[in-house]
C-alpha cells in the first residue's frame, strides 16, 4: 500500500440516464476501484451526502482512509470545494503529550502542540498510577481525564480549522499509556507475568473514544511488544527506518527508562534498563526539562577554565536539562574538574566549588547570573548518579551487541531518540563513555522519535504491514537476568571507562589536555 | 464462508507465564485463527472485557460476527456462562414489517412478530411518502419514526432476552424502504432516470441506526438492483435458492406490484408490473389482509352449488383475503356463476345475487353468518379488476419466458412468494388462468420470501458472495416498453384464456362440469 493513509481523489463521472441507472454509490465505487486498484467501502455518512454532492455536475472529491485492510470513503466534497485534509499524530508520553497536526496535501506537519499528561495528578511515576487504577472505576477516571484533556487540546490545536477536515488519528504511548487511553484492564500489566490486555489494536473510529474530528475519522493505536516495550518504541523504530535497512543500526531511546533496539530488516533485538532519570536531568536539584531557560550546552576551556553556557531560547538560565548535564560532565572531565572515578577536583577552580547541604557542589551559574537569583549547581553525588546512568547505558549497549555477536564497529547508525534527542551532543556523550567511541557521523539525532513515528504512519499506509513485520521480527532481551551485565557495568562506572582502549578518541583528547 | 454470520467458539488457552508473555488479545487471536483459518479482528468492547473473562480459568467463549470480509470478535463469555446467541431478520414492507428472531444455536426462528409500518401515517402508497420526503427534514422525520418504531418493537420482541445476546441484524425492503431506513436521499428514486443513492450497503453497526442489541452488533441492509427492484426481491431470490440451481425456475412475488424473476445459477431476468392490488384483496370493498376472520378458502359444489368457506383462525368471517379471492373466482367460474368473459350469471343462483350501489354483486356470506352482521360480497366490477390483475400476471410470465426463449414446460419450479404465498391454492390460480397450466407439484409456496431471505442471510455467511453474484447476473426487463405485452394481455383477460389449448387441465375440468 503506497502513499499516506488518507487520500483525496477527484472524480468526473458520466451522468446517469435510462441506459445507465447505476446507483450513485455504484457509479462512484466503480470509478474509485479503477483509481485504487481495489473496491473501496462506503461509510454511512458518506452515503448520506453523496447524492447532493454528486449533482448536478457529477464531479466530486472522494476522501478515503485506509484501515489496514480496505479503503473506506469517509467524506465527499464538491470538486470546487476546498477543505484541509488532516491527520493527527499523538505521542502520549507519561509526562508530556505532543500533538502533530499533519496536512496530507502539503505532506508536512503544520502545527505542533505539547501539554502535560493530566495523569500526573494521579502520580508522577507510572507505577503509582497503575496502583491507583487497580479498581475499574478509578481506571475509568484516569481514562476519562486523559481523553477529556486530549479532546480539549486537539480542539484548541485545530482552532478554526473545520473538525470535518481531521480524518485520521495515530497515537503511540508506552503500554500503560495505551491501556489507559483505551480504558483496558491494567492490573496484569505490572504483576508477574506482566501481560497486556492487547498487543495489536485493530483500527478504531475516533468517535469511539469521543475524540473530535470527522465523524468517521479513523484512530490507530500503535501496538506494543509486551508490558515493557510499548507503542512509543515501535513508533521510534518506524521513524528510524532501521527495520528496512540492510545494515545494522541501533536505536537508543532515553526516557524514564533507557530502551535500546539493535537490528535491521531481518532481526530486531530490544532491551530496556534503568538508565534514564539522571540523564534527563530529572534527579538533579537544579535539573529541569528541556524548556526555555534550560542550560543545554556547556563549554569549559581546559586551559583557562572559562565557562560558557547556552540556554534554550537564550534566556537567563533557570536549570540544567539532559543535554546540559552530559555536556557539563564531559567538560568538567576534560577540564580536570572531575576525575576518572567521578570525584570532584575542587583545587582546580576553588571559587566554583561550594558545600551544599553537606555535599561538595560545582556551581555552574552564580546567583547573580541566573534567572531566579539562585546558583545553578551539581553536587558530587548527583554526578555519581549521572555516571551510574551513563555506565548503565553503555553496558546495555555492550550486552545487546555481544548477545548478537556484534561489535560497535558493525553498527552503521546510532539513532538517538528521547526528549533530549534533538540536543544531545554525541561527542560529549562519547567523552563521558555513555555512547561508544565510533565515528561521530554514525550518530543520528531523531528528536521525538515516537511522535515522528506517528507522522510516518500517517504518511505511509504501508506502516500497517511494517509494524506487523517489526512485531514478528522483534525479540525482547531481559537485561535483569543477564549476569554479564553487572560484571560489565563495573568498568563503565569510570570516565569514560576503565578500559581506555575502548575509547581511543577520548584517550587522545585527554592526552592533548 | 460456510456456516452462519455469527459463531460462538469455545477456547481453552494455556495460561501466561514468564516464558509466554503474549497479550490476552494475541493469545486469543492466535487460537481463533486456528479455528477460523484466518485472523479475526477485535472490537474495542471485546478488548475491554477480555482480561476479566479470561482469568482465572483461561477458558472462554468468543462470539464472532462476519462483516463480509472479516470475522470480528464482538463479545466474550466465560466458558460456563450461558447467553442466547441471536440475530434478527427484518422484512421492512411498505405496509407491514415482520421481525424474525433467529437463534444461532438452535438454528431456528424462535420468535416472530409483525406490525404496521408507521410510515403509513404519511401516505398509504409509497409515492405519497416519497413526495413528502422531498425535503430533507421531512425525510428525516420518516426515517426517525421508522427507526423509533422498529427499535420499540424489537425491544418488545426481545422481552426478557438480554439485549447483549442480539448480535446481527439483516434487513430487507424495497429500495424506497431501504433509503428511508438509512436516511438516504430519495428525491432521485422516483424521478427520471430513477437513481438510488445506494445499491450495495457495506455492513454497518446497529448502533449507527440506534437499534437495540449488543453495542457491537452488525447490521446488514440488503442491496437493490435499481429503484424498482429492491432488497426484498433479492432476499426472495436468496430464499428460493433459484440462483444456485442448474434448472430454470421462476419466482413470483405479488405485493403491491407483481415482481417476477426467471433464471438459474447462470442468469436471472427480472421484471415487475402492476398486477397486484386486486389479487391481494386490496381493492375489494369486502377485502381484507390475511388475518383472523379472513376467508382464505372457498369451495362451491358445481352441481348443488353449495358454498363452503374457511376463515383464518376458524373465526366468523369478516372479509376476503387474497387467496380467498382467487378461490372464489375459480369456484364461481367452474360452477358457472361467472362466465369466460367475467360476466356474472345470476340466474344460476338468484338468491345469492343482489344489486349493491347499482352494481351486480355475489353474496358469499349472508349478513346473519358474518362476524359484523353485514353481508360479504364481491361485485362484478371488482371481479373484472381481479381478472385484469390475473391477466397481467399471466402476461408478465409469458413475456418474461418468451424473452429468454423458454416455454412454461421448461420451468422446473414456480416459487410463489408474497403475503398470500403460504395460502394460495395453485390449482385455483391455474383455473382462473393466473398461473400457467403445468403439473401442480411445480408450484412451491415460499410464504414471506423476503423475510425468509433475511433468515437465510443470518444462517449462511456465504450470502454476501451470493448476493453479489445475484446482482451481477441479474438483468432487469422494462415491461412497460414491451409492445407484445398489450397484445398478449387481451387473450389473458378471459377465464382462463381465449386459447384454451394453453390450459388443457382446466379445459378437462370444465368439460366434466
């Protein structure tokens, strides 16, 4: 199935006569069959407007949607009528939700909007929400607040664009998010043996969930591969295109967890592990999400030790986000402000080191330079957490590659997704030993890969088949039960690693210092 | 696709474990695929109850419905749960509506119910209703009163049977009825060149029409072959099975119109003509529908001229229904009370002939023998109308056969459908020259063939394909434009015909007199 999941086809039909008494529907169906190569189906609302739209010119535009099996006529317009042709990609994150309004005619995202997941009111972390949802009426509550908020935000995103023009939804989220979204049982998701209610969701109508748009608009919910490998990751794979390549690539998605997939068109091996929060800036006292005022870049001159920062939106700094933390750790390391074992070296720059709540801290921004008049700092303990996280990430990558008998050199691309995916500086991530020391051009930032995957879905009706193939090819590797993980982790808890031969370029840089 | 459109399948599944973490849906889908030979799809409501029904036994019953392309899981029951498995066939006649509640497990109709079409309040005849419906809000009014009444009658028919057990609707009606039912544009139906909005309606959900039953229940509306050949007739063909036979048969449906189809598995030729009302008892002053008290059988001894009648329900007579009229005409003719040209012969039985409103009438039931204390009679003029109708019917049959180069001897079966289909005595119909003089065992009464067709649909999922093939094979012959019709009609306006050699058995009977 080539092309997007929505099509608009202009038809010019012969007028009926006593010699051609075909019903309006039959007349249109036969012509559409010629265009599509297969007969489309008709929704009731399309049938209801057809005779009116068809006459008197017998020229019209048919708007069709693909449900994975058939093309359905969703709407008809007069040939001279102009109405946007829209789809909506949704990344339903457990923290934030991102909407992508896709214009099928322009073939591009025309509006983007993000907002906080309203479930946060029921618990910051997913497990709290899952516990809460153990009772069906509470699960419905979580479901309803999600849908109500989503519907409101979609209406606001559409603004003055006619609801009728929105014909397709594609939504992804982790397995828990999908279950809350559909109001499916979640009790077995987080209890051994961790069973989702659904893996593959057959295409629904948006009205079944009460979402705005055309009354016949389709809704596709990305499938999952178990409780711990959700639709957001499958969307990420789809966005990366790694499942179509001959060469082997790795997809790295750092959210609350670190999720990693290695593979190509023939196989996909995935795993996940706790590596995330510190890398996202989440556990830092001065950490913040990637938003205006967040420090996203740090440079420290190894000689003069002069500090330069760059914030999102070039505003006065308010805190540090994920990419800023990685930069900071790398720059402190190269400048000798933190040693290989993660110990601060205050004697290199005494004026920047202070004691905070009984702990040694490095002050990145002094109080008079910040937006809030308070210093922005990291403590030695916090940096140790970051190092543990980066070590875990590196170890996950190592175990995953080893388990399929590959070395990092065999990997053609490293796709970097996640909330910091657009901003991470691969060179800095390599410097701290979070990512392997391979040529930098192998790192490909994907940004919000999950969200992009939903847009890819809208763009390419073949995604139905591709997602099915991805699910078939995908094996999940339980990282917790791998004994080599703990052995390998030890070496990765150094900067960049106990075995410097694994990081020749970093070693060279350190020598230059 | 063999078997009915609804199936219930008992599944026994392996329990999930850390080694088998398939989602509930995937576990069930894989097992159902084994049963069906193809993967089924899942409705949202089925997904919502699956985890609860599945646990703890991992035994359940899946209830599936076929939409013409796929099997859909509509519901799940625990393995020990017992719930009826029902479908509803509906014959939406322009005068009366008949409901057939079909039990898929017993494979039989368990309840039947009929009621007046509420559209009658907007006009006895269809054309009046069509005129009324020229404005969209009035068409909606007709649609809504139809659906509201239908929903109420279905609820009453179900009684205490759980709504959840009703999983499929199959409805047929003439083309106008289908359009009102779906609220489709009807303005072009009765204006040249007579174009329906729809011919083939893709399977809908009953909830889209607000009909009671399971929330995922399917709704199939029989297709039509143009404004004048509706889904009721296609249902009749389906019920007769003539479209599957090697031998050629004729299907005769006398409603308000006479509709006739000739053909077999390779071809079907249909036509329609005005032949009906008189044959249904509709235009007679003492005529009535086939209901308790209606005279359905008449016998007059040719020698003693003793009159015997039989009423429906053996109640005191109230009027004459269709089969009674045909019997009466035949018996009067054989007894010499009416001559070959349709003229009454009062001198044969003077006490039974009277003048009513200036016209000669034959009194079948005297005032003291009837239910209402009034005589039940037919006038000479009324009998002439009946003779015109029977002549038209015979002529339609003749033209239809001639147009495919067949004689009546080539027809293996004459299926007699229509509101009098169960009751008509073929021998009497042959005697008056309405049906051809062939061996009587070739006449097969079908009763309400349209209603039976909806039940056949529920019973046989292959009906989707059969209806498509019927539509492909069906040609419609415009009777009005056949010049031979008027020529042939003249001879058929005699009893039984001017050419007695066409009715050798009737001629023999007349000689015996």
